[in-house]
C-alpha cells in the first residue's frame, strides 16, 4: 500500500499556475485590510524609489551649474528625507507582510490538521507519517515564504518598474528605449528556466517527503533495527535516499545559480548601452550629464526589482510545487464520513449490536476482485450480553471492531446499533457509545490524568474510580508524581502491561454502554489479568461487550462465543456447547490446553 502511495506522490501532474494562485490568494481574504495597508506602503515606497535619481538629475543639471546653494541644500535634504522615509516604510512593510504570512500559515496548518483528523484509516494505511509531517511542516513553511516575501511584496517591485519606466520616458524617450532593449532577453531567459525550475522544486519536495517518511519509520522501529543488527544496512539505505535528495536540491540550485547571474549580465549590458548612447548624446549636446547620471541609477534600480522578481519567481515555483501536495491532501474526499441528514441515536443507548450479511475487503486483487476479509457475516449481540470472538490470526476478528467503530465502511450488508444503521448516525455519537481497549496501546506524552480522560470534562473522582476498578490506581500511586506523572512518547516509561491498565481505565472513565476489548489482556501477566478480569466482570454487568482474544481462557465466561474462520462465522454458542460439538473451537481449545505427554 505504501508503494502505491509513493507512486501517487511522484505522479502529481502539472498544475495550472493561475488556478493554484487563485486558491492560494483566497487565504489572504480574511486579512484584506492589512493587505491593503501593505499595498499602500509598497505604492509609497515605489514612488520614493523614483525620487532619488530625479533629485540627482536636478542637482547636476540645475543647482550645481547655477551655483544655487539654497536649491542644492533643499535637494540634499529631500534626498535624505526620501531615503529615511523609504527605510521606515520598508521596515513597517516587512513586519506587516511577515505577520500576514504567519497568520495565513496558522490558518492553513489548522485546516490541514482538521483534515487529517477527519481522514479515514485507509488514508493512513497508504501514507507514511513522515510524508504527512512534510505536508504540514516543510510544504507549509514554503507557502509561508510565498505570503510573507512574495505574493504581496511583488506588487512593490511591479510598481517600482512601472514608475521608473514612466519617469525614464518622460526624461528622454530615446535613452529609455535603449535601456529597455534588453527586456526581450529577460523574458526569454524567464521562459527557458520556468519549467525546469518548477520541476526541480517539485522533485526536491518529493525527495524530502521520502527522507522524512524513512526517518520516522526507522526511528520509531529502532529497537527492531538494533535487535537484528540492521544499522549498517539501514544506514546505506538512508544514504541512498539522502543522495537522491541532494541531487534534486543541487539541480534546483544549479538552475537558480544560472538564472540570477544571467539577469546581472543583462543589467551590465543595459548600463553599457546607457554609457555608450548617453555619452554620445552628451558630446553631441542632445543629452545632459544629469539625465545620463539619473538613467544609470534608474537602470540599476530597474533591474534590481527584476532580480527580486526572479528570486520571487523561484520562490513561487517552490510554493506551487508545495501547494500541489497540500491541496491534494485537502481535496481528498473522506471515504468514511457523516451522512448529510444523520439519524440521532437514542440518548440512553441500550447497546444492541447487529451485523447483517456484512462483506468487507481492505483492497482488491490484481484482477480487480475484492480480497474479502469478512464474508457474509451475520450475528447479533443483545443489550447487556458478553460476546466473545475467537479464531486464528487473520480470521477477521479485529476487522469486526474496525467496522463497528466505522474506521472503515462495509462494501455490502449493514451494521446496526439499537436498530439504527451506523452509517446513518454521526461518527461522533457512535464512537461516544463505545469504549475500546486495543492490544497495541497508544499513550500520549502527557501526564497520566490526560491519558485517562484525553482532555474531556471527567471529574477527578470519576477518573480515580475508573483506575481503581481496573487496579491501575495502585500502579499510578507508585509513580513519583502520581496522576500528574508525565509519560514518555507512546508511554515508554511504563511497561506494556501497565500501559494496558491505563488504557483500560481510559475506556471505563468515559462510562460507555458498549465495551470492546481487542486482545486487551494479551500482554498482561497472570496476576494483573486476574485483577482485570475480576474488575471487568463486575463492570460489564448490564453492558454490551465484545471481547476478542487468542487465549481462550479469557472468554470462558462469555454468554456467547463466535468462532471465525477466514472471515466467515463457522460456530456459535457457549464455551460448554462448543466444546461438546467437537468442531473448530474444540480444536483451538485442544491446541492451547493440550497436556505435554510425560517423558
């Protein structure tokens, strides 16, 4: 599945720049007044850009030849004032555009995180965590640079160019045409480099996502890497991926390194043309020295925004490459989502569960036929009934839980809760009715209190009571800070069995009408298992419960046992009834409890 996602990542086609830019600019709409303020400051700054050379021209052609010291002093003061005001405007504009960029990125990160929270598990099956982290960090940061340094400030460069061209034509239209003679070559250079730079930045982001995905997986699984002495092999693989990223990055830098100097060369050509034509004009008496001096400054100021625009163009290419993936994530339609007109579940759920001819497959085979994991499954768990589900590994036991929780939707058939099809209810309401304890416990790097109530408004008394009923309270009291003790990432400061006790307390603290235990005691020693079993027997009284277990000793007291085999319900009955039948359950029981013959 991951490989398929890898190809999807690489197969992003060329996007329409205008379409992407329009969509990116929508994020500025809530901040239209600050954008207008930045726009006006840029307009004022562009006006000041043309003032300096004009003042120099007046000083050289009028004030100095006429020995007008008063006019010269006024021009010097005006020149200094214009530069100081330009500095102040530039400072304020930088602060404002940076704030705009950060505000837009805050909104975008919030939108991406909300999208990731709504995404169904099938999406996470196909996309490594490292790749998703690249979307919400590196790609979003690239867009931040676009908004803070590009999309608004580019108007300042455009205004500067327009104003300088207008002033140059007003001073001397022939010299202005000579100065602008290199513009067609600038356009040609931009056209040649455009596609190459865009593709290079797209490849850089793709390679970076591969590095992040690989690092996240290897760091998370470091115990396995070290246990099987895979450090050198994984190091070589990381070096290979890193080399690919380096090659892509150097390729993008190469294009950038060529693009910028070419613009500088064209600037030098324009200056040389001004000196050549302007010098001839001075000798011929058709052009004044002040005009030539002003044109030399205008030419430098004219091509500086072009150089800035070329840098912003490269930034734009990086941003568009990042936005392709960000919008690809945001545009993905959830395969599991709430109905348009949801049915409201009863306020007091009885907990009656019914599977009606349910079929489900995680994927399709090469011939397009679904690879069924659940096949025509039908059963009913009455309110308050304890139903156990057993079977060989891969029989479909955990898939039943995934379907009940609507982590995935069934392809055929229907699942009902208190007679209401679960696909017609809001997922929030459905999952609030179910307490789930998984075999692979996930704890957050917060304190014990947070990991039990997950930020919900559960009272301290109710939290401690839930912990006591599953014997977790004694464990917590032994910690240095008790319920305020921070846990490591994924709860690594606790043993596997202790983490399961905390997750058990978490499920009970929410007081759900339905409890689902998926191999909940598989990593707990016999003493703790006995404590949990005694507590849960009391707790499960009056609740509907589904208990999935490999160890048949944990399901003997169930009201009913379902025996799955290759996704089909093969047997159903109590422990005694199934043993007497001598079928699949009896064979499973015999394998687990067969006595070793005496030597």
